[in-house]
């Protein structure tokens, strides 16, 4: 797996800093006689007469002359106030009365003036400004009313210092729910952060969802910045286009080919028209660190840009090729800085915005970019990067030590430079080791610190812990933030939920035990008797039924959480219901699985590619595989098939899943059960045409998963486990981080075979004698049974075709079979076409033929003792003449012995 330079830096240079969450303690820092504090703080406040009180009759009043310019701002404000007040807030047109909030449109504006606003507080509050500025004014009102229903009279005048204030989410590698996106947009809006960067044109999030996110953001005065990487990081767009790939670097576009340019335009144009946003991010990062291995780029540059051109001019010329395409769509292009070197003869167009994240020696510095006329936006990875499990942005460090003109490695630009656009946080999602709720919580306070700095108003306190943390406490989350957030077990639409298991809800936000109600009803509407408990330490509510739920039946769970008015948690009453189905009481024929019905994945992969996802397993008994199960994650749509494979990749059976539920365990049966043998490795898989599968990373790194006689193998036992294969249905042989992809066999166990030696037993020496020889063992059983086959221990030089045979004591051949699919060394096994019945307390001989000798041996193994593994016994020499036995030459009954040697041949025996 290739690690990008951005990721590499985070792995090597990052510091893990615990992300603080809301609730840092202390008293809010109210200015004497002023309004409650806000984040970001106001640019100015002038005290005035009187005061405003938000009451039960308060309305939002619009001026008919604004022609609907502020209608959306009024609607969002009404929604937020409704959440705080617990009632519907009316929007009217006309003249405000005492207690009303008036929104006044002051005309269109450009640049930072478009975000300026004024608040006039008296018996009414008037919000004055252009469309965007007036919206920000309503955010100030919501933060005020979060803390107090009464606001002292006065006038606030406010505007941002910087144009870029926002958050980048690297959603290519991770799927985020729509609830998460909406919550982050609510948070950005609440903090007057105006930009949200996210990747489009990839399969991690469907285009329609991206458009819905952009629309929700626009409604909350947040502008989406679509990002589609070119000419590097194009591994998925270039799949299937080897002629467009830079040789040896298949994720990079070959800019030495004329056809690459219209090819890129063809990818870009449909996406440009899909989003009504003023910006477009082309990426342009991490294309090549070293151009030396690609002389064709230098040749192309000289041919197109002049004899002094350098290879990097290919990238600059490519960006200048794309820029007019982007501008023709009404958008301004943005690029990362690391591909902009001090060398080169082709200047990138000055109307391209440069986002600076890293400082390499050959790169132009932020000051050089500013001096050359570029607008520069700050993405300083030292302060503003989030790498899950490795590096979290520290809100105290941002507030106390960062400033908008401070770039990576300490490079600076004046904070007052008109070319300095602002700064953003960046949430990178590799590895995908943290849930979206944790990532949201970890971002909360850094967002608030950065919101203050990028707004550019006077800091409300000198240091983070000297008062700003207390303001975070008092302003809290945005009222529209999905609070309380939770995950239920079972999930909505789940099937095969164990009837005796409790229904639980894991909360990710603070809730009060007395505010929670969790109940269950049957499909007929009858209430299920039971009790609810709440584990406050782990924030888990559990409904435990008085008795097992009805099997194979639909149920509805309902969760109600009542607001705590002191803390506004949640902001409004939460009431939600979801349906699930219980499992069958038992599976017919004692069918076994590896995982329980209540087990479920740790995450949902964002990967939307067609993929086969598999598991390697073994059984300690013979049996039959009846079918396949897999855990269906929400979003894993399309027609699924399940397949059983032999270890060498031969398909043994396939079946199509039908009547699937929305999520949870799905099950399909084969038309005919497939026999399997003990100790043999098999693979089971399901095909997901649209990806988005359930997964748990590192599940098989240190251990497998044992369920009685069934075993999901630890990685290393038979190569890596879990396995996958991208593309159409096929044998899954690739692996990544020992990930469990939550697929398993449905196994009906049969007789459990016995052998005399364990798999861990091994010989002490290997003969160098190459002569053909039959090698055998005398044995008895305490009980009647059947011999199903033969085993022997193979050394690396014991080559050729081996044959296993069972004999009676008189030398009669009772059954033979030829070994196949042997490994290079170790225990080998073959089964007879039909098992052979044997009688208790009767001597038999089991043998194998080694045409090239070089057999395993342990001298004097049977001189004093035999080998017992009840009911089987390898006989001590003297009980029935000598033991181990052999005969040289052609395959035949072995009768000779030497030094009571064990030749490491064994029997496969069952009592049934």
C-alpha cells in the first residue's frame, strides 16, 4: 500500500494530542454590561439603553422590500429558536413589536463586506446586513439565546477579517452518514465558518449525496469546495486507462501525452456542472517528488514551453490548461502548494488560489507566492491536521500559538496581508480507525479556536485556559447538531437478532438517565414486558425483555429522550423508532456459524468498488457447508452472491442472496450441501457489487476466531485472513491489515475424525534413502468404527505420487487412495472413496507408498511403548510382532521392521 507524502509526514512528524470535547469548566467571560460572549467574538459592541427579552410571543419579522433575500436566514433562525424554546417561532412580514427579531436586507455586497452585519438591540433586535452578513448575525443571536433570554441594549458591528474559514473532510477513504454531514455543517455555520472542502467524483459518496450536502451547506451559509485530484492521486479515474498512466506510477496522469489533457477535461466537465459553487479544487499535490526517471516529461516541456523549460513545467502547463475550463464554469480554481517549485519557466495563472500545507526546500514559500501575486490560504499541518489515531489538532495550541499568517515549519506572511485568505482544519481519514462520532467530538474545540482566529476579532481572553474554554462551555453545540447521537443494537432493518439478547443504545453525547425511555413492541403493537437500565459511565441504555422475544418475528424499538432544560441536552425531544427481526429459534440440523447473530462490524468502509470479500476457515470435524452468511452494512446495496471455495481457489458452490433486509446478517443456502473435511482450509466469500461493506481492521492479526469446532484462521496459519478480490466475482486472495469482512459459512457438523498423532507432532529425522518403499503402522481401536483415509508426514525431499492403503493383519487390501494437492512438507491426508468399517480390538495396518523414498522416521519409537490417543492405539513392538513396518520395491503389504521405527503414517478414523 502506497503512503502519500502528506500521510508520511503525519506518521513521522505528528504528535498525538488528545482532542478536548465540549465541557471544559469554568465560568463564562461576560463583559461588564455587555451581551453574552460568542465564538467568534464580536468585532465591536457599544452599550445602549434598554434590553431585549425573548419571550413566548417573539416572532421573526421580515421587510417585504428585501424580495425574499433573507427568507432562508429567517427559516433557519426560526428552526434554531424553536429548538431552544420548544415551540414554533412565527415568521411574518411587517412592523416588529417588542420582543420581535427583525431581519433587514441592506443590499448586495462583495468580498468581506458581503459577510458584515450590524445588530441593534433594544426592545426589539434588528439584524442588518447583506444576505450572507445577515445570516451570520442570526448565528450571533442563537449563541446569545443559548445562554440568556435577555440581552442588554446596544449596537454590535461585526465582520470577518479573512475570507477562508472552514474544514476539509477527506471523504474518499471513509463513508460518513448524512446525519454526520448535517451536524458538521450546523457546527460550521454556528461558528461563522464559511467553507467545507470535500472530495467529489469518487465512489465513497454518491454524487446525489454530494449535491444534497452542498445544498444543505448553502442553506446554512456554508460554501462547498469540491475537490477532484489531478494530475496525481488519480488511481481510480485512471483504472482501465493504462495508456493515460505515467509508466511505473499508475496513479499519475502522463502529462507527456497530448491526449492526457482532453482526457482530464472529460473527467472534469461533468463534475463542474454538477455543483453550483464558486470554487473548484484541482488538487495538484504529490504528483512527482523526483522528475529524473521521466525524461519524457522534460522533452514534452521543452517542445511545448521552450528550450529552457523543466519537467515541472508540464504540471504548471496542465493547471493553466484546466484553469480556463474551471473559470468558464463560473468557478475559481484552487490547488495545493507542494507542486509549485522555485524552478520552472511557466507561471501558474495568478487567479489560481494556492492552499499551503507543507514546506519543502524546493517549494516556493508562502511569502514568495504572495509576492508573485497569488492569494494564499493556510492549511498548516503543524497545527491544523487531524490524522486518526496519530495526530489530533489541539484547541489550546491553536488558540494560544497559531496565527493565520503562520505556515508549516514556521514560515510566515503578515497577518494583515491582503493576499492572505485565511485557514482551515483538515480531517484526513487514513487509517480509518476512528468512528465518525469520535472525529466530530475531537474536531469540536479546535474548530472553535480556529473560528476565533480566522474571524480576526479581538480575542475574548488572552489564553485558551484563561477564559476561552469557559466560553466554549457556555455557547455549547449548535442547536441543530444531532444530539444525542447514538448507535443502536440491533441496527434499523437488522435480521437474525437473538431473541434473548437485550436491545441497547450507545450514546455519544451526555444524556441524563431519567430522560431516557427505551421500549419494544411486537408487530401487532403489543408492548414487550421488560426493564430498562442505563450505564452512565459508558452511556449505554439497555432494554432487557422479561423473557425471550418471539423467534423469527418483526419488532419495533422506540427511543425517547426528553430535553434537560438546564443544559439543552438534547435541544428538542428525541423520539425515533426502528424495526428489526429476530432469528429462528434454532437452525435445522444443528447448523453452526462462527459469529453470533449479535456480533457486528466495527466500521462501514467508504469504498464503493465492486469487490469479493472472504474468510478462510477450518473445521475440527467432517461436515457440510449448507450456505453463506454475511453482515450487510447500511449502504451495501445491489445483488449479492455467496461462494464456497477450496484453498486453491476452485469454486465449490455459489448461490444468490434474496429477500435481503436493509442491514444485519443475511443468509443464503446452496442448492446442494458441500462436504468438507476436518483440518482442511476453505474460503467463503460474498460479492458486493457496490462495496460499502462492514469491516473490522486487524481482526486476525494476533488471533483467529473459534466457535466450537469451527475456526476463522489467524493470519499466518494459511496465509493472511480476511481476503478480498476487486472487480467481478472471483476468488479472494488479496488482504489488507488482517481485516475481518464479516462473512462466514453455514456448517452442518458431522463425525469428528480421530488420528493417533496431533498436527503438532513431527519426526526427528528424514532418511536420505531414495529407494521406493511402502511404509506402515500397526494399530487397533477400542471401539468399532470406520477408517476414512490415511495421513503421513512428508519431508521436503519425499517427492512423487503417494498412495495410502488400509490392510487387514493378513495383508488384505481394504482400501486405497492417491494423495492430491500435497503441500511441500508436513502432514498430508487423503480420503478413500468409501470409508472402511473396522472392528474393535483387531489389528490393522495403515501405510503409504513413497516412490522416491526420503521418508520421515524416528528410531526406537515403539520399543518400549506404543502411542495412545483413545480409542486409537499404535501398537508397542511385541504386542503383535514388530511395529513400524515397511517393504522395498513396488507398493505392497509392509511386513518388515527395523529398530521399532516410527515412519509417521497415521489413520483417519471415526466412530460413526
